[in-house]
C-alpha cells in the first residue's frame, strides 16, 4: 500500500520509522500546505516498509510518500 500526498506542500515532520507497525488511522506525517498543517494518516494496518521523503522536502500532489506492507 502506498501513502500518497493529497495536496502539494512541505514535509514538516515524519511520525514513523521503517519497520514500525501502524494501524489504520495512525498519524504518519505532517504536511504544511498554504500555512496549514495536515496530518497524513495510514489507510491500512501494516508495517512501514519505506519512507520516500525527508523532513523539509517539498512534495507535489499524487507523490508517493510512504510504503506500508
């Protein structure tokens, strides 16, 4: 499963680490867009496989941010 950015913005914080177990609804990342903080949440239960961005990265809409297996 891939967690995809629903808006363009800047990564403020990453709340998980690779290998960490997550449940549906858990916060994964904070994204700043137009001076508003948006929390991206897991859409599935699983384990964080890969984090494809770093704090401070600018992301576009539709970009894959985190892979959960």
